C-alpha cells in the first residue's frame, strides 16, 4: 500500500510538471496580458456580465491579451469582450465535476487539473488583475495576488475590483477588522483599486505598464476609489 501511494505521488509530480511546461510554453507567446476574474454563476445579460464584456473589450483595444478562467459567467463575458476588441482571448479552464465548462469565446484554450498550477499562469503573465463579483474562487485568486504583492514575491501590478456595490462591504470589513486589529497595515489598502468605470480600469493598467517600461505616465488620471 505504501509503495502504491509513493508511485502515485511520483506520477502526480510528473503530471504537475507537464501542466507547468505546457502553460509556460503556450502563454509565453501571448504578449502583455491582463487576468480578469469573476463568478461562473453570473448570468448572461446581467449588469456585471455586460460590464465585464465592456471592460474586457476596452482592455483588449489597448493591445493587451485578456486571460480568464475559461468557463461561464464572468469568464465567458471576459473572453467575449476580448474578441469584440479584436484582441487575444485566453481561457484557462479548470476541470471540475460541476459548473466549469469551457466557453466558446476563448481563442487559446487550456485545461488544468490543479488549481495552483492554473493560478501561477494567471499571475506569471499578468500586467494587472481585474476582479469582478464572484464566489470563493474569485476571492482566492484576488487575495493570492494581494498576498504575493504584499510579501514582495511578485511586482506591484494593479489589482482592480470592479463592482463597487458588491465589494464595498468587503472593503469596510478589511478596514474595520483587519486594519483595526493590526493584521495588515493601513498602507496595504493602497494595493487595492476599486472602480466601475472601464476607462479608469484601462488607465490604471496602462499607467502601470508604461511606468514599468520607462514611458511617461499621467498620474492625474489614475484614481484610487475606495
């Protein structure tokens, strides 16, 4: 029994390595990209679905590829928006027994068995994160990025929460509980942007990209709304 477990674990290592290699090989060719997240349960035609299409289209028109989780709901809306903006539309799908089926709008499709491998791909090739309303998975992806930025493991790219009404309670809790209890610093809030304006999303990401690449930045147009 012990030997069987050991053998299965070793084969799992090779499978994990294979997912990393395939991901690096595929995504290294997409150019500057923005990872956009949100719930699979957000219905077509709702305000957040429409806003995700609009934001992703605006991002795509500036020359960034758009990476989504590859499934339905907000993920589908993001890939649709990228196609409408004539940009690269990437879907990183996760194999699940429910909810997650690849959407038809992603031009580059990948399938992952392991959440942690998939999350590395979201981070490694991102110039920014855009977070739409979603559930536990969306929160996991958002706070993973914030933790990596806070601890200096990745560059301080923008993490933008879209849907002020949806996210405002979370921001209040962070202020009233986490900051008050000292579990994070007040300056950590500077890592979070929040807006409902697609133009503002593009400006925040564009200013970061330009600054990172030594290009002029108009700081007056980049607003943090909390």
